[in-house]
């Protein structure tokens, strides 16, 4: 049976191009990431943001001797662990991580056999120091371990300022004959901590220079850019939503699976092309969702397809959305209302229309429209639904009936298919007949908004550190891991999120059939799952 990579973190950086299925959209995105202009990728979980950043890094490395553009991939996913008493902890930690990543990448590429004097500022060391250990690494690690002891004081004095960092990189570019440093920043900031996001984009803008380009990956809807950063002017914004109406959509999604599938699964996909198409459409352009559902339906027969769509898109995808309310009580009202709104109002209305359209051979729908004057809390709920991938924004300023203006969204097709009695029989016709003009319209004062308006946005009084402690104490069942991986963790007595986060590779190798390679891969997957869970 095929063992799929659900996350880019599980793939070795030098092997990422092996799994790359190039589309025109992806090529355009990678070209933007490699260009001089700052680029921001916007997409929900699993659509391939990290993957495209890694492909851009790989291609820049391959062409470095000619272009002299040096890429540095940096993940900020560990920002959810910062719990120190330092009010400037996030900015200090970002600068520390960037500095250490630059030096580590240069040394790994063989460009620095010995750290030159001009680069020691990036290590938090005096220019005359001969120390071999990096103060910057120690500081960054201390911030990341602050969840264990929030009261511990961390001395940030060795961290360079933004201007000092820019000056050091300019000196390094001259010393090493590097035309430009390209920073590829993944998981830019914790999704429900707007102050972190604003700090990040201030730094993003301030780092711009002739020898530095910043690129970043963020989530749709839940990103706060702050007052100093203007998305339309300070970066190229690229949405990673894949168009399910594109003529090459199914072929591209099939190739993504076949790059990882064994011959048996590939044969079943070929034999059951229509069933595979249903799963591909259900994924709504999200490779991770497609790989997960193919993994759960390896023979791709009708019975498996029906079952996996009912199980995943009727239950699991909504459970992931609702779990956000437990982690972020201040957003409970909008999270719970968003699910109720989609499940009780939007999806049944679209299904009812599609039943009529299919019977009369008319264009089908998966779209709904919200008036631009709808309450802000309603828009916030839709932003959270966009983050979890249940809906995707298709365009603002869209005219509806009576020339009213609003925003059009498309629902996740899997959630729509899950309402069908036998998805394998009817979902394909729904998908093939889709047209954006047949959208369900909801005006500025639709009756379904009232419960959310009455509840509003509740403000939690629970300290963030306390909230993190609650999440770390939860069962590993909340983590997005395979049953085998969870079984091995349980075998080792690692039953909570916090215990998994603290486990070493040596601890994992105590499990049966887990050696060096599997322990490394298993720990990487476990840590990625923990950090993704803590980040939302």
C-alpha cells in the first residue's frame, strides 16, 4: 500500500522536485518567488505553500553559480511556543531565527568555511570573538523553550537590529559575490495572534533592500497586515486556489498522486477514472486532502469513494474546524456560527438547486454570495472558514441580483458531495456542470446572521500561556498523524501533545520496528503535526 507524504516537511529538501507536478499557475508562482519583487503566497492548509517555497529554493540553488541569488528557507511555525515575559519576544525571535538560518545555509552550501568577521554580528558575537558556538542559536532556542518556563528571563542583547542585519547582509553579499539573498519564510505568524502578524509584516517591509528579497506564505482571511504594510504596494499577492473548472485540473491532480503512489494504486486509479475524478473534485484543489482520501480509498471503487466522502467531508473536516473553538475561545462564536451557517443554510440550499438543475440538464452550482454590507462578524466567520479550507473566496465586487455588490465564495466540493446519497454516482455530474453564475445570494440582513450578531465576538480572559498549557495536555488523538504513528507513540507512553513535543529520536527508537531513519521521519511528522495543531 502506498505511503503518501501529506506534508512538505516530511520530504527531504533535495528531493522535493521529484514530487513536483508543474502547472502553468505553479510555474508562474515559482517565477514570482524567484524574482526581485517580494511575494506573498496565500492559501489554506495543505494547498502547497510550503512545497512551492521549497521548489523555488531548489531551483535557485541549482542556478546559483549563474544567477548568484542565494535562497534561505525559514519556517516560523514554532512561534506558537513563544511564552516568555519579554514584550518584544516575537520580533527578537524572528531576527534571531533569520540570522541563524542565513549563516547555517551559507555554511551548508560551502560558501562559508569559516565565519568572516563581518558576519559575526549575525551570530550575536563580537567581531573580535573567536567563539564557535552561536549566541543567536541559543537565544532562539531559549524563546522556543519558553513554554516550559515562561518566567525565565531571556537576554536579547546579542540580537542585531533590523538595520544592522541589513548592513551585514550587504557586506556579506559583497564579500561572497552574492547578487541577492532571497528569504523564503514559511508559516509567517500564528494565525490568531494579530499582533505577531503585524510585527512580521513590519519586519518584512523593513528588510527590503537591493540585496534582500522577502517572500512569505500566509493563510487566507486570518492574516493582519498592520498599518505600515500595504499588500497592494509592498508585495505581489498570489492566491494558491486551484481552479476546479480548468480543463487540465483532473490530469494535474492525478499526476500529483501518481508521483507518490505505488503501481497497485496507480492501476486502480486508471481503472476507476471517474471515481478518482470525484475524489479530485472533492479535494477542491487541495493536494493534502486528495492524498488523504486516496490513502483511505486505495482501490478507488465506488463503495470506498462513497464511504470516504461521507466520513471525511461530513465529519472529519468539520471536526478540524470546530476544534479551533476549543483552542481559541475568543473566536468560538464565529467558528460555531460559521459551521452552522454552511451546514444548515448554504449547503442544503445549493444541493436543492443542484437536484433541480441535474434533472433539467442545467448548469450546477457550488457558489454563494454575501452582500458587502453584511455584518463584520459574518465576514470574520467566513474568513475562518477560508482558513480551514471549507470555503474559498472567488472574488469581491461581484454584482448579484438588482446590481447589488458583494463577495462570491465557492464551498469545498467534498462538503457538497457529502450530502449526496451516493456521491460516486452523482458528484461527477455536479462537478462537470459547475458554473459560477448560479450562486446562492445572501443579502446584508439575512435572517441567518441574527444569532451571530446577538452573540458577537466574545473576548476570552484566559491568559495565552494557560490556553497553551491546556492544548499541550490534550490527547495525541487531536494530532493529524497516521494510526500507525499514533500507535507507536502510545506504545512509548507518549499520550499527550506536550509529551510528543518533548520526545527525542532516541525515545522513539525504543518502539518496535523503529530504527534511525524511521525515528527521524516519525519525529519530523510528529513535531510538524504538533506545531500545526498549536498554530490552529
